[in-house]
C-alpha cells in the first residue's frame, strides 16, 4: 500500500467507530513555550488530556506531522526518521483498554477494513510495573491480549522481562506478550515517572511489534527480544493508557477522566504492508531516492555506507522541507538551529557520496510534489524551500572550504590534535570526520575517542528539544511558576542596577507562590534601595517586553555579558534568555540592549505582559542575610 492509502484506511476505520477526524497541528507549535517541535499526536491535545472539553468531542483521530530532534543521530538504520506522521486516536475520558486494544488489533489484521497483517507476526508488550512509582503489572492488558490472540488460534504466553538489569533477554524465546518496566512501557513526554515535571500526564502503555524474521545480530546482545535494537522486530504502534498526572510532591494522581492516547508510525505501517522492514522503501521516498541515484550514480542498497548516506539525506531533507514550509529559516537559535543541523548533515552525506555541487533543492522539490495533496502548504512553499536550501547549501560549502584552509594552517604549525578537530568543528562547522580523513592522509592518527568525548558533551547540550527546556531549578512548570521565573531574571538585573554590577546570583528557588533569590552583597539593603528595585522591576514588566531564547556558543554568550550562576560549569553551546530584544546598538556593537540576558534553560513567559496579567505588581516581601556576604530576597506578584 501507499502512505496515502494507509492513512485513509486508518482514519476511516476510526471514523466508523465514532471518532472525529481533526487536522494535523503544525510541527513548530506556536503557543507552547515548553517545547520546540510537535513530537507526537498527543502534544497539541495536552489541555484536553488533562480534562478540558474538546470542541470536537471525546473521540478524536488524525495523522499528525511529528518531528523528534532527539532521533537525529539514530537516522541511518532501517527504521528511524526525525520527521514522521503519527496516526493517532484518542479517548478523552470515554473508552479505555478493552475497546482500544481489540480495535487496533482488528485494524492491523483485518484485510478488508485494515492492513491485513498476519497476526502470528505480531508481538506485544505491556507494563511490568514500577515499584518506585507504586505501580503494578498491567494485568488488564495482559488478559485482553491473551483473548485476542486466542481468537486467532495463537497461544500467547506472558513473559515478564522487567528492567534491563533483571535481563530483558531472559526467556524472550517462546513468548507473545512481554512485560517491561517503566523505561520501555511507561509513556510521558519526559519519559519515566521520575523524570516527569509536575502537571505532566502519563501512564502505562502497550506496544505492538512486527516480526520481520531477519537474523539477529549478536552485536546487540546474545538473545533477541522484541525491544532489541537489531531491527528484527519493528515497533509499529503504541497505545498509552493515560490515567495519571504527576503532582508537585512527586506522587501520582488519577486523572479525573482516563484517556487513551494511541500513536502509530504511518511510515513503518506502510513499509510493513509491503513486507519491508526498511521505511525508506515506501512510495513517498521514491522520487527523491531517484534524484539521489541519478545525481550520485550510486544505487540505494548497493553498499552499507551509501545506503546510510541516502537515508540521512532523504530523512533530513523531508524534515527540512516541512520546517521551511512553516517559515522556519536556518539560524543559530531554536527551531532554526535544528533546521540548520539537518541541512548541514545532509551536505556532509552528499560530500561522502561524492557530490560537490548543489544537490538539496532538487531532492526537496520531490517532497513538495509527493505531499501536495495531503499537505498543500508544502507545495505552496516549494519555491521558498528550494531558495532557502540553495542559500544554506552554498553558505555551508564555503564554510567547508574555509575549514579546509584552517586545517592546512594548523598543520603547518603542529600536528593536528583532538582539540583542533573540535575547534575546527565548533568554530568553522568543519566535520570532525573530515579532519580525521585529512589527518590520515598526512600520516597523523587522531585519537577519535578523545574527539568523540568532546563532541558528545557538545551534542548533549546543543540537542534542542523538550528535555532541555524542562531543565532549571523550578518546582514545577505551572503558568504562575513560569511568571516568577522570568520575574527572577528581571529582579537580578534590577539589583545590579541599584546595588552595582558586582551583585551575582548565588542560588534560586521558585515556586508558584513566590520567588527566592540568593545574591552576593555585603550589606543589608535600605528601604530606598528595595523601593528602587521594585520600581525598576515593575517598569520593565509593564513595558510588555518580549522574552526570547537563543542557543549560542558559550564564548559568544560570555562576550555579550550574559549572567551565569556562580560555580556552574556551562557547556559549549548554551541557551540564553533575554528580556527585551537582543540587538547591538550602534555605539556598542558588542553589547545587546536587552534589559536582561541570562544563561538559562527556561521555561519563561513569551512577553512580560503575562507577568502583570490582572494588574499584578512585583513586591519584595523579605530581605535577609543567609551567609557572610550573601543576601536573600523573597518576592511576590500581588
Ligand atoms: N504518544 C504516544 C507515543 O508517542 C502514543 O508513542
């Protein structure tokens, strides 16, 4: 089947079962400060999953454009992509496990209305429980699955595999239903129960895998099991039974209405209808793959490295096209930064394939056509997509030749070291593998482990995604806490204006009730000083200034004078929040005229107007000493 056929069958199937088909939300969400991209179908529905009434009712279904920045490095195997469409169906306090599991099993196995998969090729997983979160084995799902397989004449043994330490591999032979712990079978946007911020919904899930029967690769462990990374079993869908919300005291409460959040990978399901474990062989990639074959003179599948490079370009340029169609442009911040990474990685792969002239615009043009019917906005933006890719490709190819010159310069001085490779990458965008190749040609062996360690640190921090946004010492991410967080930045700057630039932050604690800051200062503040600080803070808050986040190299942030917390070791790429726009003035080209600029992971309000909603004013409640030379302020919005 084609992608369009699978999408259509799925939506029809759930429409017949009382669901309303809702449109896909954009991949770059406009109104969610906690995340850069829509990474699953449930994300735009969070308020409804938490209890708000949805105007379209309690049964919803759609195909959601999704992007997972965290998977960039995984792309290259047979099944990972950064962009994909997630087929979803949701019950908002309506049906639950005993309807959802039979429906999805019927959809997968029924040849007339669904996809006609052989049920004997399907394996399922359930939640084995999590002692620390006070949760037990999901016996209800186990019983439903046993019955469903029995009806097809298939025995369905339960095998409890627990946690990785307990040994996922033990007894993975012979079972049909596998129970795993929360690392595998608990779903929330932030992962396991202990990682969830307060207010986040989550619950146990049940995944379905298709057995492609390919030989197990022992590189991934002695025995194969459904969650093994060897690629034999491919996860095709996931039913989340979203019944909990995390409380501020880290315990879990039952949601007022229990939900189902189902997600199925459209591309993987389509590949499975073709009996293909390789998602890059489905119809939507055909024409772009042909472009690559024509341009490179190489054939997909002919060689492991060629196939890998093709997959990276196909995935990344499809994702880049969808981003560009939503007006994201390559930059060094937020979504633009991720877009730039996708494009640059593709150019490096093009180089590896031996293509040195512009390649990407033509690849992108195929996607604009393939998706024209389902997503007309990508066809409308076709010219813009091609132009932006052309510009960025030319720019990066220049960067590469500059890196090459720098490499030669370094080499004329001394042997190239891992530090050099890293600097060439961070300062010139020159890929470390290029440095290694080139070094090899000159008879120099680079310690690539040392380079990899540096790169890993760098990647972990520059990986712009939800997880990074959730960092920071906030008690929770409620609207009120977020308001206090931004007020905290404003207060620090106001203190520096009134007491002097030597004032530095020494600690912070922010809840939905108040903010607290510890800062270096040798004397008790006078009433006049406190009044002045309040006056400045309120003035800034009432100026309705935009608050923006920028990802930039640490060195650049330091040059701009961004505030850091004393004693904290910051990575090479940092996230910086500014209250007021960052732009240099003519007199001081290096100094931003933002009111405040701080190293920070967020989240923050988008505009200071959100802080004074309802006529609120900033007020210092208490100022006291906490240690020699360190003062503490508690402040509120009243
Ligand atoms: N939201 C669930 C997932 O992403 C369905 O797997």
